[in-house]
């Protein structure tokens, strides 16, 4: 992966305005040609807004890679509006009329607006109106500053023409848009512009890729790549961007993609091909599916990469596409994703980024791959990029200039190194800067490693070591663990591992991310730059002289195989994650006894014999999914283990008998996961074996008949999860003894009641009994659960809340709902746990008995579903921020909502008897209103007060159609756009 900051460039100026690429990008995204098609057309009165708001808006649109048209000439009286201007309107996907006080003075503005409205009617062109210091009602009715101009127009022009202008103003004035007052600050204008740009991007559905924050030198690369791409020709071209890690290859590819993707019928940016393809056939298939999804927006069933290659050629050979293959390191990856020029339609372009020229050489002949090799940043751009990270400005302060130049000189123009060093030195004083410089010089003088730095990669490694050496000891351990094992893992799933090793994970993660040594992506996964991963692994491999037995962490299949098969385990080894594809015969727990410092071990799908207790004493985290054992032997214990995961195993009997003594048991185990152990049926003596257990997860142990009473003696237990244990029909009566329990989840069990003892669980924060279709009542003791914040009882038979339920003083989220049908095997989908209800007669269901006094006064979210006989809602707590009523088909009346001044979301879904809503005018914070499926709803009152509304969905509200037509005139004009869907 390339650096997230500036791209390399050996000779370009830091001023992008003088770069040829800057002009190129302006041509790509602006209105330089009257024959071009545009994303956005801006209609405005030049005298009012040209030099201020419109200029700000136009520049922001261009910056966001939106092709915008802004007429730069002010027509004089008597001149005719040119046909090219009207064509520009017709060829734009979006029009933004900026209606100001003097807008109606200009017949040319009115002609534009009339054409915009015609385009809206004829082809659905989107209109996003902006009202500058005018009221929408004056626009609709041609009053205020619009009245006098129209008196003049009526004297000068034909009635039909004037009527078309008035109609356009009337209709556009009804549309939901934005208002800006005369006293608006530049910040107000900038914020409004940002909202408009984001709205335009959503409408276009062609959002560019995120580029680096500081694109220093990027235009020079585009200038050099565009001739190689030659997008004007109809041939199919392959272009490769080659170089070492950290040069900014991905950054360059993203910039080129953003400049060109709208010129193609489809586009796809496949990031981290090498990492994905490292999973073998599975990874290549995943990439092939993503490519088809990106281009054709369809999901294909692909069983292997060979089939996928044929399918790609078949589906894409007529499509003009832009394809980026990022970080390729093997020719087989190119074969699987872009096998030849005949795979794609005329004019297609394939861009490959790689650090390995060899993977391209195999294909040069038949693909004629053009090669581009970016160079390092020159001195000027290096200083600029470094300064942006160190000082958040393009040049260093005068008193830091000399020091900055010295640091930049050591970076040798590598963007990654400049980013890491700049971020590291940010907010440091001069003494710390001087210490850093001395450290850099020491590394280059071989004082750190005692070895010659012969290659450029070694220099990168040396420079990255500066930030690593400043880490705390715990952050260093976690940094190396991630570099060797956990890149791509979900951050939340790694927490138990490091916590089991008594490491302060969250603090360490924060430290690593602040120093730009680690990133967590949008999916919550751990990501580390290739050079940083290389650095971490180099640290681990340092001074082992090729002997994996001396390595603290084993990550490659070959290393692990050699150590285990040849019995080479030593005290150096701290972690092993054994790949499932590695086959080792006669694997025994004794094989790990020679690794006394082993902290974590993952041996999923492996057959292991021997004495489990012989595992190293420092082992803290052990995962053995799909373990072959059916009966766990008496010696299956470990005194020091903290986290044990035996999920999806064949275990039938486990820890039924008491341990021989208090030593031969899991004295320190905190987490036990037996998820999906379908054969487990007999009860385990949890207290005797796991006295310090904090989390027990028995999800999907569907044959487990009961939870033993001994579980209630585990005083430290904080989380008890029994979801999907559908043979369990009751909970222990002594469950109230679990004084530290924070989470209790019993979804999809057959329990008929919750024991009174739960009232003693005063620390319980989350209780989930959803989908317990036999559950008919709740205990009266619940009112004593002072810390309960979340309670879900959807898909149950509970229709009456206990007395004093309102005394749950911490409850914030309450989810209630009747089961659609008594518990049935067909209602349980084991794979996804989706409830699949059958219809049931209203007469078979009890009426929900609730009143305002039923609810805790601080409740924030209330969810009611499938109460078929519920005819009205009582007055609700004023603290509600979210209210959802779903499939309550008898609901006819909703009480006054004016007291819900905190309400942000209101969802009334499939309430088929609901005819009208109460006045919404006091719901000043309401952002989302969904009335989907309310087929008899006729009236909505008080829309004019919902000034924060952002989203409105009325799909299936067929009788609301006439009212909806009036909504444009009722709703004020907040800074967000309201989407109305009646279909």
C-alpha cells in the first residue's frame, strides 16, 4: 500500500497552479467547452452572487471532482441567451439555481430557470435550489423583491413567456432546498457549500475515491501518466506504476482514477490485491466478484478463479471500463483479473501498481504494458510535505527551518518516511528535534544494528525505527504482534487476546495510531503500511541467523512447519497462529512444552494429542476451533490460561466431574467460548473448573439441556450468552447470585419465564430475551435492576409490563414486540438467526397494556412491534430520541407528540389503520420520519415546524399522495434536503 500523503516527484514544483496537470484537471472538471456534458449547472444573478457565494460553490464543486458549469459572462440588455447555454442546462444532471434578491430582474436568469424546470419535467433533472436572502414563499408567489420586476416584465414581454417564468419560480420555490440570510458569515457560507456538494455527490452516485490529505507533487505524475493512458484512443491499454513501497503508487493511482473515471462506462479500484490474493483461490474469487459488482452492479456465483476469469471476459468484453489493480505482486493475479486486452471493450484502461517488475514481464508482450516509475520527491516538495505533517503549514517556521531541512535530507524524498517523521516531530520542542536527528545519524552510522545498511529498503527500515523506538514497551509488543499476525483482523476481536496477556490494548492502539504506525479502516480492521509491517518483521527476524526456532513470532507456514515437525521449539517463541492448510502429523501438546514463553496459540482444525496441561505456563490465549475431542479428559486444564476458545467443536462432555484439587483447574480463565458446540448436552461444573470466569459464550449449543446451578457460584461472571441454546427452557433460580453480571442474553431459548432472582442483578446493563417465543411474563423484581440500560423483549408473548417497571432508573433502550407464531423449528435459521414469522390471527394475541406510567422517565429509544390489538399510543416520556412502531395494524390514534422535543427519529411502519398524525410542529429536532406502509394515512400536520428534518420516507402511503404534493410548500428550507418516496 502506498503512503497516505504526498506522492513522489523528482522535479515538479510545489505550486500546483503552474503544473500542466492542474490545467488538465480543470479541463476535466470545469466548463471549458460548450459542447461538453456537465454534472452540475449553476444558475445565478451575477451582480448579486458571482464574486462571493457562487464563486465559493463553484470552486468547491470543482475540488470535489464535479463537472460544473458557471457562465462567466454577464449578458447586456438586448443580448440573446446563447443556444450553447441552454444546451449546457439540458446536458447537466443537476441544476443549482441560486435565487437572490435581484434574480427576477434578469430575464436571462428567468429563461434559464424555465429551461431548468422543463428539463426537470421531461427527463427528471435534479434541482437543488439555494435561496440567498429571499424567502421561498416570495419566490413561489412572486412577492417581495420579485413583485416589481414582474410588473415590468408583463409590460415588455409576451404573456406566455412571463407565465412560464412565473410557473418556474412557483414550482422551484416549492422544492426543498437551502436558505442563506444576508448576515451569514463566511463560515456559514462554507458550511452550506459543503452540504450542497455532498448532496450533489449523493445525487450523482459517482463519488470519487478518497485522496491523500496533502497531495504534494501529484500533478506532475498525472502529466506523465496521461500520455501513457491516452484516454482518447479506442484501443485497450495497460499501464503499470512501479516502484518500492512508500513511494505513493496507490496515491497516484487514486488521483488518476478520480480524474478519469467519469469518462468510462464503469470503473473499479481493487485495493490491496496482493493481500487479498494471499488467501489463494478464495481471495482471487473475492476480487473477481468485487470487480463484477463494481462494473455491472450484480452478484455472481463463482466457485473458482478459473471460472471467474472466463466470466469476467464474457461479461466485460463489450464494456469500456477503467480498472485499477492496486499492489499486485504475482502475474497470476493479473491473469485472474485482467487476462488480456480482449477481455475489455474498446477504450478500456487497466492501471496496475506493483513493487515487483517481474510480475509484469510475463505479460509485456501480449498486453504491451506501459511502465511508469515515479521518483522520490524533490527537496522543495519534500520540505512542503514534511512541514504539512509537522506544522500543518506548507513551510516550516523560520526558527525550525534549518532543523527541518536536516530531517528532510535524511528522508531522501520518500513520502512515507516524511509523513511518519513529520507526524512524530509534531508538537516536539527543539531539544527533542535534535535528539531525533542524532538518532537518525546513529542509525545511518550503523550504531543501532551493528550492520551495514546496503539497500534502500534498509534505509527505510532505519528511518521507521525512529518512531518505533519511541513507543512504550507494551505498544512495541502489540506493534510487532500486528506486523506478524493481525493485519486485517477486526480490532474488537483482538482485544481479548492482548487483554489475556495483561497488555493495555486500547492505550497502545491509540499510541500506535497517533504515531501513524497503525491505522484502523472504516470496517474497524487493523491496517499497517507494508513498509511498517516489513519493519516489524525485520525487528523480529534480527539476529536469528535464519533459524526460525530463535524467532519470537512465527507467522509463515514454512517456519511453523519446520519448528513443529523438527521439534525445534525454544524459549524464544511467543506466538504461533498455525494456518489451517498446514498439515502436521502426530501433533501433541507436548510439542509446545519447549516454548515456555508462548503467549498465544491458535491451532484450529488440528488433531492434537497429549496432556493439555503440558502447554507452556505463560500461555494466555488459546484457540482450537473444530477440536476433534468428543469427551474432554480430566487433564484438560491450564492453571494460567486467561482466554479459551473451543468453538464449533465436537465436544459432547466437558468438565462434568469436579477437578482433583484446586490446583488442577483453570484458576485464571476469564473468557470461555464454546460457540456452536452442537453436541454439548451435559452440564459443566463451571464454578469448580472456572472460579474466575468473566465471560461465558454458549451461543448455538442447541443440545445443551440446562444451565447448571453451579454457574451461579461464579461470582466474577460479567457476561452470560446463551443465544440459540434452544433446548434450554429455564434459567437457574439462583441466578441472582451473579452480582457482577453486566450482560445476560438468552435469545432463541425456550424459557417460559425469567426467574425472580434477576432483580438481584443490580449491575446488569444489558438484558436480551428476544425471540424467546414461550416467554409470557417478566418478574416483578425487575424494578430493582438500577443499572439496566438496554432491554430487548421482541418476538415474545409478553403483553404486560411488571408493576414498577418505570423504576428502572437507568433504562435508555426498550424494545418490545409480540412473536408472530409460537416457537417453531422453521422459525429458527441456524446460519443467520433470522426470525421467519408466520401470520397469526389478532384474536390469539393479548392486548398490550401500557400507559405513560409504564415507562421509565429517562427512556431514549422505544420500539414496539406486532402488537396487533394496540389501537392507541399513550403519552410517552419526553426524553425519547427515537420511536418506532412497527406492524401494529390496529393502531388508529397517536397521542399528542408535542412533548417529545428531543425526538430525532420517528418510524411508524406498516401501521395500516393509521389515518392521521398529530401535529409535528414542535418536533424541532426531528431528522428522520418514516411512514412506510401506512397505506391509509391521509394527513400530516405541522411539517413547517420540523426544521431539522433530513429524511422523509412515505413509501406505500398511497392516500398521502395529495398531501405530499403540498409538502414542498409546507416545509421550511433547512440546510438539508428532504427525500420523499411514495412508491
